[in-house]
């Protein structure tokens, strides 16, 4: 059975809700504070595992309480965390401020920036097989990601790259070894250095394809998204849901998409199901715990199928 390997960050999210974002020098009262295991790598791994794919997470935590809590949560969600490394520095932390369904985040990388390229290479070489999927983002050191993309390609892996948070120093040459590039509209504009405020998705997609990317998805939030597959551009709609917390929305899309693809679903079908996963995620509080399970997703699409059959 094919596997999903997520190489990325693990953080403990410290989340607080506020009725107003504080201005410079201002203190405001918040509410509903809670701790929530997160990090783009961990979130995407949980999203993949919750859809039933054998999922391994490669990365690092600190030798502290947050690290222990994160690993316990991953195990409970079905993620294989045996390949995680423990570093003698604090676990990564993200400070998240929620306001009217929006969020602002400050990340302290901690152990994520102590994770080494050699560790990732050794584990991928030892535990992966051709046809497996590897998912990467940019909350670990950029240089590691740039080295791992062509390395994974040589191993015969299907490479999914989510360049977030976007880094202006990213080497465009690695994109030729990316099978599927996934980003939101602002990341797409930053990556292609598009100066206009409006998003010309067609022009951006064409530019990315010329850089060697095979397939591209640009997510557009409540408007759905646009993707190019086998040279053809298509749009997809978002599922409607009441927005409670947008934390982890993009990660739930990326991780669940990898799970659907590793089970040999078409890209179009995988996008549709991953869009539903993201819609459910934002309708709930938190990140990893908000991601729906495989059973929830299956029930919904089975009901849709039965309606169409009537």
C-alpha cells in the first residue's frame, strides 16, 4: 500500500480570540484561550491520516512538554511519528490571534530549524518506495526543502509542494521536480512576482508551468480555486460553510488531497473531496481536531451519489 510522507513543522499553537486587533502599544482583553497542537507539517499529516492514508511525519520537536503533547496527539490521530527527531531546544510555537473568523500568526521555529537534511534523506531513502507521495512546505529551513525536492524525485516519489509561508529566496529551479504545486492566491502572486492587485490566474498558471511544474492548484478561499492538469485550466467551487476558525484550512486541503491521490483518485475528484474537508475544518474550532474523518467525508459523498442516482 502506498504511503504519504510529510516533511515539515510541528508547533504548539497558543490561540486567543479577541473582539479587536490591538494597535501599537495597546492592550485589549481576549477570550477563549486554548492550546492546540499545530504546525503546517503536523496539520497536513493529520489531515492525510484522518482520510485513512498510511502517513509518516518527518520533522523535529523539543525535549519538552509541548513536544510530548504533540507526539501523543499525532499518534491518536493515526500519524506514524516514529521518525520524528528530538532536539535539545524548545518545540516550535505559534501565537495565533483570532478575530471574526480571521487569524494572525507569529511563529517561533524552535526545533523545526534544528531538523537536518541528512535526517530527512536517510528516512526517505530507508522507508519510502517509488510511487509514494512526499509533501513539503516552508516552515522548516528553505535549503532543506530545496535539496529534498530533487532527492525525492530521484527516489521515484510523487512530490507535492506547498510553498507556505512564501519565501522570496526560494530557488525556482526546484519547481521542475514538483509534480503538484499547491498555494493560495497571495502565495501565487508572490512566487511569480505578480505586481498587480488583481489575480490573473491564467497568466500565473502559465508562468508556473513554464517553470517546469507539472500540475498547479491555486486555492481562492470561499471562491473555490483554479488548477491546471495536463496543460488544461479548470475551476472548482468551494463548499459553503459557516466560518468559525480558518486556522489549518489550507493544511487540511493539502494533507487530505495527498491522501486521496495516494489512493489513486483522480486529481479532480481529490480536489473536490479536499475542498469539502477544508470547508468542514473552518466550521470548527482549532486545527487538527477540526479536520473531519474519512467516515464523515465518505458519508457525505455517498449521500450525494445516492441523490444523483434517484
